C-alpha cells in the first residue's frame, strides 16, 4: 500500500500543494524553510499518526484538507481480509464485496479520500459519498514517523508489540477466543471447550480465559449478585450491575530493548543511545520488522536522516531506506547528496517557495540543480583515466581481479593511485550514477566510462536500448551537463549476474571447491529439486524451456541457460558460501585457471576501448 497522490490545503504554511505519481520512495529536497517537514507532518496528521493542533491552522482559520489516493495491491487486500478490517465475513468473496460497499471510493485498486479538520477539533474522512466514513480509518497504513528528535519509545514499543507471538497480541486486545473480530464479554462459553483439554494441550490464551473464569467465580459472581440485590431494592431500578474482569496482559508481559557492550558490565536501556545511533537503531528495527511478509501495510516518514550522522553512516542510512522502500513506502526530507544516490530521479521532489512565498513543488525536478545545491563532488574520479560503474558492491572487488589478469598498467603503481575507478551503484539509472556522469563531464573524462549491468535473464539488446534512451531523455532535461551514453558505454552481461561467470565445474574441481565435476552437478540438482526451482528467476527459466529440469542429465544440458536465467547470488553462495574468508584468493586463482573464453563477453567489449586496447597482456 502506498500514497500515489497527495494534495495538502491550508495546513500550517502550505496554502495548496500537490504531489502526483508518487512511488515507493519519495525524497523531498530543497533549501531551509520551504515546507519539507510540513509535508511530512501533514501526511502523519491525515493518517492519524499525530494530532492536529491549533498551531496547524492558517491565519484565516480555514479547514485543513488533505486529500490522498492510496494504491492497494492484492497482497494488501489479503492482509486486510486476514485481519478482518472493515468487514468480518469469513469468506474472501463476501468480505471483498462488503469491503467495496463500505468503501465506495475504492475503484481499480485505488482508494481516494479527504481528511478534513476544523478549529472545533472535529476530524472527518470524506470519500465523496459520505461526510465521514468511519471504515476508512481501518485501512490506513501504520505510520512510523522519525522526526528530528528521534524519539524512539513510541515506535519501539509499537514494533516490539507486533513482533510478539500472535496469540499474545490477541490476549492484549481482549478479543473473543472464538472470533478475534469480537470483544470478549466474559460469557465464558469457551470454558466447556477448555475443560475438555489436558493442561499440556492448553495454549496461553486458553489459560488466561480459564484464570479469568476461576477468579470471576471465586469472588465476583457472588459479590455482583449481592450488589444487585441491594441496588434493586434501594434504587428501584430496572437495570443491573455487572463487573468486567480484565487481565492486563500488557502489564504482565513487556519487552524492553537493552544495549549490551563488551566494555560495560551491565546492559543499558536503548533510550540512552545518542541521537545519531538512535537513527541507525530505529532504521535497523524497521528493517528487521519489515522482513515478515505478513506485516500490515506501513508507511515510513523520516525528517533529515543525515542529522547527527557521520557521512559514512549517512550512506548506510540511505542503503537501509532504499531496502525498506522495496517493502513499504518511504518518504523523507534531506539536505545531503549521500541520501539520494540509491534512488532514481522520479523519486526526487524539489521543493521551493512560489512567488507569494508559499511552499510549492517543482513540476519537473532539475537534478543538476539539486546536486549543485547539495554540494556534490566525486573525489573518487580525480586523476583517473577510466571509470567502471557496476551494479553491486561485490563486483567492485571481483572486476579488478579479471582486469589485472588480462590488462597491464591499470593497478596502482608505488606511491600512485589506480588508473581506473570502479564505482558501485544499486542501479544504472539511480541518482548516484547520474551524479557521477555529471561530474565526469566536468573533469573531462567525458566518454571514458563503461556501465556494467546485470543481465537478469532479460533481452540484452532491449536493456541496452532502454538505458541509452533513459539518459537521452535526461540530457534533454539537463542540456550539455551529461556525457552522451551510447551502446559502447554499456556492457550488458550475458549471464544473470557477475557471480555466474565463476561456475565452471572443471575449474572449481581443480580448486577443491567441489570434489569433482559430477559432484558439482549432483549438488546443484539436489538443491534444484529442494528449493532452487521455486525462485522467481528459476520459474522464468522453466517458462523459457517449457518444462522443469527433471533429471541431472537435463540440468547438465541446460547449464548455459541456468547461468543466464537463474539468480547468481543463489548459485554462487551454494558453492562459495563455505569459503567466504578465502573468497578473493579463490576467485583470483579461478581466473588464473579458467579459459579466457569463459569471460569473452566481458573482455571483448573492454578490449575495444582505446584506454585498454594497448594495455592488453600478451599470453603467447
């Protein structure tokens, strides 16, 4: 679930501001006092994560109006159904029909509504059909707002409560044992079922209900009868008094975060962390929490992730936010270029003040202007003759091994730095790649670069054309600021990723990675039948072949296709995982033993580049 459209009216300094085509990540950039933090708090207010106060209204006291369109996937609907949101029907078809009836503004997987607040303290969710639709609040995503103070108690308590066993969460909510959508009324209809079980067969929830039943019948039942006898006689009332027994599970079972350090004899509460490390801790907590595929839809809002952090940790924060954006929507503001690099240009929104001095968003983000404003420079590119841009941190250490084998005068001489620079990126279309290309143009590297992109089992020529077209469009937006990206600047790997070039069983057997070539295929086939065939990339291979690999012989016959279509990380780790500490030495030895033909589709394009043409080593 994510916000795809947002319009804010009359909230604090914002008169009217609109964000369209929002993606899984939205980064707000701009100078101070242009309304970035105001946008974040407006979103939090509309989704019920922070209260609307008197200070949030403008001078005229106009109603605050925040309109949103939420994009819901089938996975979101399944989770809402599982948790009985909006409707308690047991069958999905009935639940979905009732869901659409109660939320009439839901259409084509889009849910539209407007949050309004007036100075009298009345808040409403309007959907174009009702002045206030109470069901809308049930489907809104959970909001985790990391403001500039980095207050972690609320978020930590919320997340740790959800990480507890589902049964304990049911106990906390006080729901009925038979139907979690209903509140327990202490009718004790469940006791008959509980009494039929042995003590070992009872779960914690059933033990709680049995305890409540025993306590109630021990004291409250007789006492309530006596109270009602006297109350009826004294008041002549037709009503009766009842007493609800509540077991405060939340007070009995609490989770507390502690930091244990080797230099300290006793653990300290995490609340004592400095604000910088609080940021890293909270992001790590969210990252771990989001790993569970069954989490309810969430939204992360963060104000200036870079504050209190060293530049190196700023880069760590950007990587965490990038990974989080794959699992839930992330919206944050920043003044640091380090936070932009994993993301693409569509996810950046440049905020400015309009001619009247009100916050506004540029219709088109000017990346060159953004990077200049944020003071970006690429020190890694100084005094080098050629630049490689690779996808993945591991490739930065593996590519030099191949280059050193087949080319000379590229490594660092004594007292000098390397003649080449290898820059890593999550994607050849993200901000880091753009920024490096922009800087290369300024220091006359111009076209002396090569982007090496994973094949990912897709059409290589189509991927090359789309990448060149992408930068052609960027150049039209930012004239004369980027070097021209042509097909000669793009190397699309034949195999799924760089790892798959290290899967020659004959070479691996010589190095002792596998006992023999037969052992290689035997292990690969065993793991294929066990789990590899279920990978999304493996399903693409099966689709390409028109059948599964049913025998080890078939696997041998289609080894080339396996390298092309199956995710390299999974194949590489299957064989090289036990040798993590010796990986660099093993790969260097592998390249030394492997025939040049194995790396032909990488080496031939590099050999045609003038910088490398006269640096080829002669092995004759």
